[in-house]
């Protein structure tokens, strides 16, 4: 496992300090894999994550390191959107590169809150490598859900979300505006809905009100 945070607040603080420079310095550019690796190998945060991976017993390729920096930017943006939701922000915990027990499978990000778990897998629009293709990530997320379901208590609920990251800067370093904005908002909204402690009550009331409306 790469990171473990006991709350989203803790994750937000860490990503905003230890990896905070990634938000201001790291650019998700519209470049092929080889070019991005060549451009990023001497980047301080790239080197830091590579060292952290070794210390965590994770054999990570240069491509994976770049993907972690890309996805950490996305997660940080989502956490920023969730700050207003005090329940989720202070109650949910977050894991990254979580290795599923009895397997060698690693989940990009895992959110846990009460009896609910959310698997988040990131894919990359400009990368053709099979490991990072969108359809492959969709299949992986469902596989991870099944693997977790086999070893966790049957009362645990597990959901998945696959995030397709789009480039935010061109090769000329000029920004491409709002490329990931909608998906970031969708993920933040889904987390808010999924971990809503009143979800069951609201669902029961919605059915009740609907039925009563029919009989009026």
C-alpha cells in the first residue's frame, strides 16, 4: 500500500503539503508515454514517489509513477470539493495502491465509510498501454469488487467508479481548460450520494411518498 489516511481531511492535508506542489507544478500534458517519462524523470515529486514505492515494497514502473501523480491531482481536486460535506470529509478513510489480500492486485484508490466501500480506478485518455486503457480499468474495477466481496463480510456494500483522465495542458504547456471538470464533479457528487448516512431513510421516504401520491 502506498498511502493510508484515516480521514479525507488527513488525505487532503497531506496531498496539499507533502505532494501539494504537484497541484501547482505537475502538468497532465497531451504527450505520448515515452515523452512524458523523459520529461519527468528528474522531477522532485517523481523521485519522491519512486522512493516511497520502494519503501512500501511496490515495484513501480516509471509509467506508474506518472499515473500516481496524475491521479493524485484528481483526488486532491475531488477532496477539495468534498470539504463542505463534514460527515464524509471527517469519517471516510482513504487508501491508495491497496493490495487485495490473497492476490497481487492493487486498487488505485479505496474509500471506506461505515459499511460502504468505493473502488476508484483511473485510466488515461492518451495512453495506449493495455494496463491503463479505459475498458481494461472497467474490467479491473469489477474484478476487484468481486475479490473484495469474497473476503469481506457479506453486509459490506462495494461500489466502483472509473475515471478517464484527459490532458490538461498541451505540448506547448498552454492549459486546456475544463477538461476534467465534469468528471471531477461527477465523482464528488457520487461520493456524497453513496456515503450519505441518510440514504436508506431517504429511499424509504421516497417510495412512501410516491405511493401516497398515487392513492390521493
